[in-house]
C-alpha cells in the first residue's frame, strides 16, 4: 500500500463533530489572518513563512473561500469545509458541471441550490460508510472496476495471441481444420475469468450497498 502521510490520516479520522470548540476558533483566526493580509500587504510575507507548517496545511486543506462583490469593493470570505465535504465524489461534481444551467448567474445559483440536498445526502452517507469496519468507498469500487477491466484485457490478449486454427489428424488419417488453444493458456484464461467474475459480483454488491440509502 502507498505510504500514508500524517495529514492524510488526520483527514480520514475527521468526523462531523471534529470542528468544534478550539478547532473552530482556529478557523476564525485563520480567516482573520487571511483577511488582514489583503489589507496589509507587508504581513502577507510573514504569513508565507508558515505555509509549510502542519497546522497551516491543515487549515488550508479544510478551508474554502468566496468573493463577495459590492458596489465599491470585493471581499474574500473564508469558511471551514466540514469533514463530510471531502466525500463528495468527482463523478457527482462532473455530473453537476455538465447538467447545471449556465444562461445567467441566477440560473447557476438556482442549479446549485437545487443540487445541495442530494450533495448533502451523498456526503453524509459516504461519511458513515467510511467509518464502518468494512469500508466500501467509491474509490475502492473504482479500483476494483479498473482491476476487472485489466483482467478482461489480459484474457482478450491471451486469446488473440494463442488462439489459432490448425490441421488436426484424426485416427483414420483424415485432417480437420479446427480451432486450437494451448492447454496452459486455457487454464490461465479460466483462472482469470473466475477472478473477473468475483470482482464483477463484488462491484455489483458494492454499488448496491453504496447507493442503497441514497436510492431508498
């Protein structure tokens, strides 16, 4: 397995109640500092000195910001990203970007507001799934799907490279033009086919389990 950094371990251990008390106060301080450096440019260099510190990386990774434009000014507001936000899948993000109306800013906002309930439902469901003993996450399902595809390509490659027609002599001396494949290749294909069948079954089960609460 790939090496897991302490930051990633912390991210995975976050729950919906993690950002309370002093942690939430830390986000307020982080937001205040970032707003101050926009007003006092010379302090921006000082803040840059802390960008590689663990606490700064944590707040950067778990914070978002928006720009609010007024008649005379443009303000950047910072806010904490709740732990469940990391469970919004890339597929959902891409689907939203493809489907949202872009005729005007109002259309975009209405599309976003309309998608919020389903976003929250998906994130909360996947957050619960991530803390179960047997975790069936979208990432793992994608890896299993890639494995199943690789097995199919491997089986296809073996068949193309070993399957051929040959003249086979019969006992009576006659010859038949019949398909032929090496016994070893046939065993490998059978073994890989069994593995692919198992992975395909697990994909179906994983999809049903992963989406059951969302469908119901």
